[in-house]
């Protein structure tokens, strides 16, 4: 009887061990709040615009916003923040040099890198691209900045 109890216990332990995950449990990611908002201020006192995309984080990333597209940006800030903890910004704002949220230079058709920002304050100076030229965003997209 002792052998059968020991064997049953051993089988139960092996069964539990074989069904346990080989990887430790991952913490759940906190989802960002809905309806992200950002503000952009254009160079040469050309005005300030507020960007808003209604929807949940996974819907928002599918939305491309057209912008003024003729001036650089001297200030940009994502206003939507996590409501708990450190209250950091909940989204990144991707700025593109082309109208359809693609990384192409509309003048030449060549690849031109987009810029991803949460906050930019050039103190009156416009954002620049990798070549040091004024970056003129023509479209924008929000992407969730998930918090672990």
C-alpha cells in the first residue's frame, strides 16, 4: 500500500510539474486610456493645433491624421497620461514627412525617416531630421506606450 501511495504521489507531482509553464508569468500590461490627445505648435507663429483620435488604443494606431504640412513644429506634447502610478505619457506620436503616414519624401519619393515624440520643446526652433534640416510633418499617428 505504501508503494502505491508513493507512486500515486509521485505521478501527481510529475503531472503538476509537466503542466506548469516553463516561463514565469508575465505581468499584465496596463492599457493606456482611450482617446489620445496631443498638441503641436508650428514655427513662425503659424498656430497651435490639438490632435485627438477617439477610440481604444488598438483602434487609435490604425488612424492617420493629416497635418498642415508647410511648417516645422517648435513644440509637441502628448497630453494623454496614465491615470495611476507615475502618470507618464500613455502614447507616442509618430510624425511623418508624407500625407499618408509613410516614410517617403514627397518631393523625391525617397525614404525619409519619421520622428517619434512624446514631448518636444525646441524653444522656438523647429524639429530637425537626421540631416539637420527642418522636419515638416504632413501626417501623424498615435501609438500606445504600454506600461508593464
